[in-house]
């Protein structure tokens, strides 16, 4: 089974947890000082919020898979569509260890395809953390953006991925 993933930046985590808990009629599956996540069954959504972004709004969208075969199929589909793909492989972010890759849509929205391998006790395991960074979505410098052209994930990742 695949699950849709949405990650939002929020200004007030506590207020947002209260709002989304009421909206979804469910408490978060995980809460940290800067992060909360709901693993909803109906509809199947991995909905995450964090205070790590530069401004409120969508950080990235994605598809979470239940197994490595589903992730491989998503990667094959992206490669066949000739999408710019950044393959992170096994990495850590958002309090989890995952195998993942990224693509971008024509509006430069980052899409994460990932298979979660397990939980970790920290936001991410890295030598140098960027506290203001989003979960894992790569960002591109303004110079890399051409009007009307999407920024390939490979360009985004090379210019400063947080994961």
C-alpha cells in the first residue's frame, strides 16, 4: 500500500497540533518539540508539520511505500518519465531512517518517494544540522531557477539539501 505524504511548516506547533487533531479526529502518532505526525488510515495520509521552515506553508509532498519493491517501482516510473531524480538512498530525517529519492513538479514542488525503515530519536543524524531547514526537501538557489522552468531535484540537492 502507498500512503500520500504532506509536510507543512507551521509557526505555532501546539496550536497547529490542536487544530489538526480536531480536523482529523485523531491525535498525532508522534510529537516532538519541533514536529508532529499523523498516520491517518482514512484516507491513508502521512501528514507532518514542523517549525523548521523559513515560512508557513507546504514544504513538500510525497508518497510513502510499505516496502522496497513499491519504492523501486516509483523510481522506475520517474526515470521512465525522464524526470530529474535525486536518489538519496538510505538517509535519516524527520525522526526516521528511510530509503528515498526526490523529483520536482513543474512548479518546483519537491516530491519525496520513500520507504521508512525505522524510527530514530533525533530529527536527523548529520554532522552539521541546519536548524532553520525544512525536514528533508532540497532547496535551490535563486540563480538556479529559470523563469517557467522547474528546478531539478539534483540541482536542489547539490545546492543544500538538509538530508
